[in-house]
C-alpha cells in the first residue's frame, strides 16, 4: 500500500485507508481538498512510483516542464492583462490606490485586445503559467535561501503552489471549455491567490490555511 501526496495542498491519498488503489481512480478524479487533478499527485517521498501510476500521469497530462522556444518571449494581450490584474491586486494590498487604478485600467485595455476566439491566447497563457511553475520559482527560491530571507521563501512556496493550481485549471479549460465553471462560483484567496471553484469557499485555504472569509468571489467576467 502506498501514499500519494498532492503537490498543491499536501492532501495524502492513503491506499491503506481508501476503498480503491490510486491507480484505479477514474481519470476525472480530483483532490477532495483543492480540486487538483491526478497529475498533481506524487508518491510519498521515499516510495517508488508504480509503472501504472506513471502511465496514468502520462494519460491525464500535467503541468510538466515546458521549454522556452524562440518567439515565446513576446507576451500576448491575454498574458499582459493577467499580469496587470495581479499588479493591481498587489497595489491594493499595499494601499496604493493610484497604482491599483493604473494597472486595472491597463488590464482592461489588454483584455479588450484579446482576439474573440481566445483559444490561441489560452494556449499561450497556459504555457507561460506552466513555465513559471516549472522553472522560475526554483531560481527565486534558491536566491531567497542564499540570503536567508524566510519571508520571501514562504511567499514563493505559496506562489509556486498557487501557480501550479492555476495551471491545472487552465489545462482543464483547454480540454473541456468553460462549461465546468457554469452554475458555480469562483473564489480567490485574498492572502495567497489560490483559486477555488465551488458553490462556497473551502473552510481553510489549501495553500496558506487562512479561513473561508478571507476568500473573495470573482466576477463572472474573470472567466
């Protein structure tokens, strides 16, 4: 019997306590805590992953490594809109009203420039988020550890987990469209940025562990 741990929230699927082996779970099974897909799980440290589990990961997809290619350095309008939205949020947390208003306006302008068909934009955004999760955080965490900045390291650990969860959501949107977002709500943790899809926010944020009242409901136009 083995244990498989979610890379986003740390939930452990213990085959000894569950009714089914992890390799027998349906392909659309998701983490009961944060909603991450099977591809977010890894065998517990020190436990060898089975060939069946590796095959399942290959079949369901993952936020795996994505190499930078020539021509991927130019950001799309959708990517720029997302970046400006995050910067606006950061300014809000710093009580910088002028900066918040400026970045929010820029986010709207870039969003308006996104082509009507958004498939190409979504694909490019997914690749960028995957790349960020796979490589950029490792370098930043190494720098924080070298200078002993524990605050930055904690923020980077949270940021990496949140980025991974967003990559999984984007992958799902590419596969299924946005139908799974209908008749439900989208919640965003105001502390770490974790995105949760459900009728109500989780009792505790799977990433930073703050209570549900720290979650904000995202507008439908954010989809």
